[in-house]
C-alpha cells in the first residue's frame, strides 16, 4: 500500500518550490499572530538547512512519508518544534497546487529560453546561406523554388507561436491558490495577498493574483493540461523540423551534413551515419502526445474538488517538460552544427519544372484567363517530357508548336534569379523579403 500510494519518488522535484511556499506561509502566519518572531525564525532556519542538504544530495527521502510535503514537514518538525505550527490553515491540497504552479512557471521560462535559442540557430543558419535556393515541396514533390533561409524561417514562425502560447499559459498558471485549504478555505484571518506578492503571483502592475474559488483552486489542473498541450504542439514542430533534417541528410537529397556529435554509426554497416538526434526527436513526440491524453483521461470523470487521482498528473507533466526541453536543446545544437551543401540545393532549385506556375503567370500577364494558362503550361510540361528535354531548353519553334500564345517571352520565365526577384509580396520568398525577415527576427530575438 505504501509503495502504491507514495509519490515522493517523483514529486521530490518540487522541493524548492515547496520550501519557498512554506517560507512565505510562515511569514504570513507571523504577521497574523499565529507564530512568534522566534518561532518564525526557527522555522526559517530549519527550512533553509533542509534546502542546503537537498542541494548537496544529503537529504534522505522516506517513502513511508508518502510525498514531498510530509517529508519536509516531518524533518522540519524534528529539527524545530515550531515546525508543527507551519501547517496551520494549510492543506496538502492547496500546497501541492501552489508547488506545481510555481514549478511550472519556472519551467515555462526555461523552455521559452530553449525555444529562443533554437530560433536563433535557425536564423543564423539562414543568414549564413542567404543566397542559397532550394526546391520548396508539397506532397514531398518539388513544387516551386524558395530560398533556403525562407524554409528555415517557417520554423522560426512556428516556434514563435509556441512561445506565445507558453506566455499565455504562464499567465493562467500565475495565480496563487494558497489559502484555499483542503476545500473550504480557513476561519483564520489569512493574508492571501501577502503570500501571493512574496511568491511573485502578481500581474504586470504588481497586483496580487488569487484563485477565487477554493474548490476550483485545489481541484484545478487546467494549467497542467494547457502546458502539456503546448508541449505537444512544440513536439509536433520539432518532429517536422527533424523530418526535414533527416530527409535532407540522405544521399538522395544531399542538402546537408550533420555533425558527428548528433549522429551515430551502424553496428554493422561502417559507412552509415544515422541522424539519431533527429529520429529520437521525431519519435519522442509520441510520448508527449500520450502524456496529454493521459491527463485528459485522468481529469474527465473527477468529481469536485480534490481527488487522489490528481497525484498522477506530476509524472505526465514532468515527462513532457523534460522531453520537450531536451529535444529543443539538442535540435538547436544540431541546427547550429549543420553543414549546408549550397551546390546541391541550388542544383535542385535549378529544375525548370519548378517555374511551371511562373509560365502560367506569364500567360496571365498577356491577358489569358488563369485556367487556360494553367492548361497550356501543363501542355508545355507534357511536351517537354515527351521530347526528353527540360522546359527551359525548348526552342522558339517548339514553343510556338505547343501554342502561339507563348510567343518569344516564354524562355525568359526560366531565369531563376529574375523569377525569385518577382516574389516580393509580404511573406513571399523574394530576396528582399527574406533579407527583411532575417533582419526582423534577428532584432526580435535580440530583444526577447
């Protein structure tokens, strides 16, 4: 029974926040007269000595005491008799809700920093290869030419949205539940606002942010679900980035080479260089999705308010945070140490078939309806295939044979540099737009 119900084997990670919460609670109990100055000082010294021992790895966690809260409280009471007063007007229900909110706030800040570093690595790689073109793909088939940097900036945009979601999640997590008790608050004159201020649960104007319903405060885990949902979407984006790197590093693409530190060899085939970091990042997305589903399933049938089922939230939360942070950090390093083969990228981008849409646009510019222009451009592609030659090598006579509408201007469509210079709409992959976006992101990330 003890082994089945214990949580200290994993919730010990909340120790720092548990102690900070207890210090704030003790300061408040001193203010309202529950503790004397001597008792408050005794409790503070005891908690600080426990914190030092935990930091140094000398603290002995006891499974029979079930959780982080009882382990620290029991040890405190053994060292400082006044520690027996610390749990006044406090339940493990609002205590764990507080610890998790504080832990998650710190985790969001750290994960945001990891995502920014990944964005910086992508921008730096794009800046270092600003003139490199490559095919853009739809359905994993060559579609239209883009700049390599434009492709990387798509991920920068994705991770920017992830960071915005985390910031929004932080705002909802940053509400202090302490003082809610087990379910119905306390009859003592607690100063909840004081505790909130001491622990940083304030808005941008420094006003304390408090939970407004004691039952919801102890039973709410929406903030955990929200973080794990955000983590799941981050994992999606990391997995997509990993898939591009995996494809690009194959001999079939040959666009990049990964640094040895982010690959492994084969146990049998000596020529192999496997993209293990990228593959594991892609694979670990599944466990992050699973954690989110486990939490949703955990919560869906719980009656109000606290239930012991909620103990199961921590491992799912911790695992999602650990997995996504590790993957983000390693992907940033992998991107930063990637060698780009510009000649391979540019050779693939030189495929004239990538400009078939430009050919249709040329006809539209001559006054032809797009559907007809699209049909004629397709006819030109088919004719070139039958003749066994690239589109840009069709002669003037062959163009006229396909349709007189092509005239003498059709071959000029296949000047790749000129074609890219025409893509200067906002968000398009034209050279000036890409340079502008790289500069914009460099400035934004420098100030983030």
